[in-house]
């Protein structure tokens, strides 16, 4: 059986990592990888194919499309045009797409139009916010898919409500947990906190990249207003997404941030920008933080697994389990709400007890996925 798996952005690499060894256990399955090049910053992409620099030592992709960044329509179209040629030449039996980025949608459309069976990992995840481009990608991809691998019971319920036949849906758990649990030892050994001269629990971490937050100057400034209040009580470390860095320059907001750690970076009073970190170093930074502020879906699940308080700077979440089972709180972009919830965390002297993770968030999702594909191929 010949499979092509499509990746394009940092979250895809994290989810691909456990799939590769799971596939290797089946001699009857051969998998090739297409990297669309949607993310091309070193720590966003290339580092994942190395191990010495904190990556996963993934095998080099069989195809690299180099599409780069562009508008949603142009980027999606460029992936479709390049990917179609590969599919016509390779004639795969199954195409696997992951998550909700533009590469996911583009590859799904190509598969559907060429009548190639399509499997979607992370199917059924919904924020119910159609202003998010990722939500459009999720809904369309799921409607095109023949095999839908759902990460939770919530996701299964969403798919059933949308009319997806039950026989196509498989609840397999969250594949990001596979990567996190298999890398816990490396995460624990990360020296980033020591290198930055930080004291555990005496700093917060920020990640911010969604267009709804950083492309609108008024909203961005509201978030910064909250951060300026929080930094009076705890230093904030911000590994900055390249695109967000561009927006900071565009809006001339550099004056609100520090580009270098102070002599005592564990003290309060600064929002310090640092370069993007490798996966293990980033999670090592999260693990020892007092709390994390984010607008990332993946970070919400990772902080829940690590038991780290998380404040999500969005009005909604596609990962409702991180609220019902985890450490996550939605705070929107209202400065008063963000500051208030950060204050509540800082007022607590200790973290909550161990979190009971949702069903199948156990590190074995990739094995379930490949076993299901193996049975599907032998129908």
C-alpha cells in the first residue's frame, strides 16, 4: 500500500513524528512525505529534520514544494498545482493530511478531485468560528475525507452533527500527545531555562501569532496593554513567530518590548522577545513557567499535558477538552480579563494536582491510526 502524507507547517511536523515509526512496523505499507514549504523559517521547519539542534531527526521529505508564504488563495492554489503533479506521478492508494493549515486543505482538494482516498488526522476539531481560516480548512477537509481520525469524543460528536457517516469516523486520541510523551526526557533535559538565567515559576511565556490578534493594530495594542500590566508582577518571555515580528515592526511597537534579557531576567518589568525555539526547548520553557499566554491550539493541549496553567487569548477554542479536563482558561482580548486571570494564577502558591487527560491522550494515537489504515487497506 502506497501512502503520501502531506505536511507544511510546524504543527504538522510535531504530528508526523510518531506516525513514521508506527508505519515502519507494517512491511505492507510504504509512506512518502510531501513538505509543501508553507513554513520555511529554520525553527519552524528545517530543524525538525535534525536531532542535534533539538529536532526529531525526521527523514528528509521525499518531495519539497517550496511554496512559501502568500495570501490564503494563492498559497492554497500553489500547493494544489504542485501537489497534483506528484499525485499523478506516484498514484498513491491513500493521502493523509494533518491538522488545519492551508496545505491540509489544498492536498485534500487534490485528493478528492483525483478520486484518491483521503484520511484526515485531527478530524472534527471545531472552534465554531468561521472567521478563522483554520476552521474553514477543517470543515472542508472533513467533508472530503474517507477516513476521519478524531482526537476526542467532542470531535466525534461534531462530525456526526455535520452528517459524516459513523463508519468513516475513528476516535483515536490526540497525536500531539504521542510526540510530547516520547520526548519528555529531552524536554526535561532542556537547558533553555538555565541559559536564559530564569528561575522556575518566576516567569511567564507568551506565544501570539493568529491574524485576528496581530494583524489588527487596535486588538494587538489591547493585548499589549494587558501584558504591560502583567509584566509589573512577572517577567514575560516571548519566542516570537516570524510573522508576528513583522507586524511588530509594521505597527512600530518595538518600544513596548525588550530584545535582550536584563541582568536579572527572572525579575518583573519586561516583555522579552527571543527567537523561535526548537520543540523540546519550547516545551522545556513552558514546563517550568508560572503560566503560559497563547493563541495557539497546540499550546493549549501541550500545557494541559504538562499541567501548566494556560490563558488563551481568544474568545473560543477548538480544544474544549483543555478547559473541561485541563489547565486552560479563555480570556479573549479584553485587557482587564487577561490581567485578572493572570493575577489569579499568581495569587496561588502552588499548581493544581495532576490533570486527568481525556480518553486516548495516552501516547498511542499513531499506533491506532496505522492499525486502522492497515485493516482498511485489506478490505
